[in-house]
C-alpha cells in the first residue's frame, strides 16, 4: 500500500498534537468525517491526487470543505497540504482512527447482510460477539448490505470471521453433492 508508512507517521503526529491540545475525541470524530467525505467523493479524490493543481489552491478548497472542523484539524490538514501529502489525507485519517481505536480498546465489527438489519438484530449479534472479546472492549459496528448473500450475515471482527450466510451454506451443499459418494449397484 503506497503511502501507508507516511500516513501512519502523520497520524501519530496528529495523535500527539491532539493529546497535547486535549482534543483527541473531537479530532477522532472529525477524522471519521474527513475519511468518509473523501471516500464518498470521487471528484475530491481526483482533485487531491492531481499533481497539476497547485498546493495553494488545494489548501483553499480543503479549508472551505472542512471549515466546520476544529482549529486543530484545520491546522493539521493545512500542514499535510503544505508538505505535499494531500493525496494520502484519507489514509492519514484512517490511521488516526485506528490508533485511537487501539488506544481506547474499540473493536470494529463489520456485519454484512443481505438486507439492512434493524438495531435489535445488530445488538443481538454484537452481544454474542462480545463474549469472545476482552472484558473492557467497546464494539463499533459497521453494517454493510450485500444482496448476493441471499440471507443470513457475515460477521468480521479483526481477523476472525463468522459466515452464516445462505450463499455459503448453498456453496457447501453444492460441494458435498459434487463428491457424488453414491454408487449405484446394478
């Protein structure tokens, strides 16, 4: 992954700066917004990755887009642009969120289902998953929809995955039937 190490260094610097300013929680929420905005907007991503566009113009545009952010986050974004690293701003925000999550024992549970799940179902799945986690862990849930699952869900926490989707069960049945262990006697 290009820029991972640099993004990690910038995120660590932002974490230290936010800790000193006593604004870690505020910056965490804002970096979640920054990464979401950049990932959802193709034009912004192309703009930030363009080597043709002047850094000053990029800084003005980013200041306008993120004018509602705290002074700490705005200053950091300006610093990133002045250093020519605006193309990895989303990765920096990702790394900051990861560092914050690690420091605060926050685990991300990704639930992929065939349809949008209601909050009661999500809470039930998360409560079962919490039994396998450390006692003081908090769980942050990301719910994704993938209609190809047909039914059921896939729960991913870290490197662990529980797949109880209909698609997987059908694939398993198909594999079992393809063995064709039945030999007719004539």
